């Protein structure tokens, strides 16, 4: 059986998400340098804008995919016994999904 | 100068040890292999592989001061006062500096290191333009000494699943060959999580290749071929 995220696809996903994250980080650093929000309310209303929300959510999707490919690569190298893998892989996947869900319920309802 | 050599005799030793030798290079001795062979003349239990003694056969690949290389083309002058010689890292040791290369050659054979063309046999040779032939430069020169593969951490972790730099350089050598008709099957074979993509672009392979080849570039080209095919 071939998993969905393997071989070339996993490699491409990791590179494309890396590029997105790079742009994402530069954008936010620039935003805080040149248009730093003065207080929490400004920051909150900025973050609640539709396009900013989309950027952040996409950023987290990219981060989680990137982390999954990277961590799985490390585990395939170092975690040899199948039994240990059977624990480690779902554990990491579960943790990443939990982070994703937490992000979703935090950011999506922002008004 | 002082030469420290890894010694292991499976019939006598339970594990390997380092043995120190004091030896002064004679004027006619230019390469490290000359010194090792003189030591072997004095102590014939010292075991190593060597054949052509001029960097063509790839038999005498060993780890020299932490870096893989061919003893026969490593100048004594470049070593300084002390040389530590070990068998190729990551390979099972048979005896002293001799390693078991079975897995290495298994990976090499797995990439089908020959031109595949199911069409009818040509009357004479399979012709190739000079331009198409040029694309094989930097690929065909590999002597399979295993210096690169044995320096590759990805290969250390998964020698049975990751083809390794030497095998992948050869995989690309046949992907790049205008006479080969097996491109699709070759690429399919490499497109999984282990065979090609265990490469983490560490580039030790290119760094140590005694023939100055670039397995990491060949690996990059295979990735691009896969990407071009998919996009």
C-alpha cells in the first residue's frame, strides 16, 4: 500500500510549505516592524480580518504538513522497531492534529 | 610518522582494536598505500584489499583520519605526522581493513545498472550522438569504491532500504542515457519513502568522492525528473 504523502509528493510538500512559511514569517516580521499594533484591540481586529485569518490558517496547515514530513523522516531513520514506530507515528500525528484543531477553534471564530 | 590501524581477526578477537606502527616514509614512497604495503611486508596478518594501486579499481577504499578515501591516491605528505586508518564506516568488518560489501552491491544491482531497451537488437551498436554521450560525463567514471555510500548517514540508518549515493549516481547514469528506454520503470522504482528520498542532502558523498564526482547532484537531477513528470 502506498501512503498519500510519500516519495516525491512528501518531498515537494515539504519544499512548497517551506517557501510559504518563509514568506509568511517575513510578512509578519515586516508587519510588526512597520505597522506594529499599538494595543490588544488593534491586534485582535487585525487578526480577525478575513484575509489575515486565511493567511494564518494556511500558515498553520503548512507548518503542520512540514512538521509531519520532517518528523516522520527522523522517525523512519531512528525508530527502528515496528512496535515503537506503531506508537511514535500515531502519537506525533495526533499531537500535530490536536495543534491544528486548537488553531482552528481559536482563529476561525475571531470577529 | 605514526600509523594507527584498526585490527580485527574474527578467529582471535572478540572486538576490534587499534594497533600503532612507527614508520618513516622512504623517498620512493609517495602514497599511503606504499606505507601500508610495507607494514604488511613486516606483519603479514595485516589484511586489506588493493589491486591497481592507482585509483582506478576502487579496492583500497578505507577511512583515513576520519575521511573516506583511496589509500593509493592519498599522498603521505597530506597526512602529517599521524594517520588513523579504519575500515569503511557503516559496513560490516570481515577482517582488519576489509569490509563486507554485499549490501552495497545489492543496492547497486537493484537500480538495474545496464541499458534496458525491449526493442529489436540493432544490427551493429546502439548509436549515440556526441551530445547525448556528453550527458554521461561525471556519471560513468564511478569506480564503485563505496567511499561515498560509506560516508552517508542516511545509508548508515537504512542500508537495506536506501539505495545510497553510489547506487543513485548509477541510477541517474542510466536515466540520463539516450539509449535507455526504461525511464518510467526506473523512476517508479525510486519514488517511495526510502529508496531515493532518504537522502537529506548532507553531501558527504560529493565531499569525499576520490574521483571528484557529485552523487548529490545526480540525486537532485533524479528528483527534478520525478517532479517534471508529476507536474
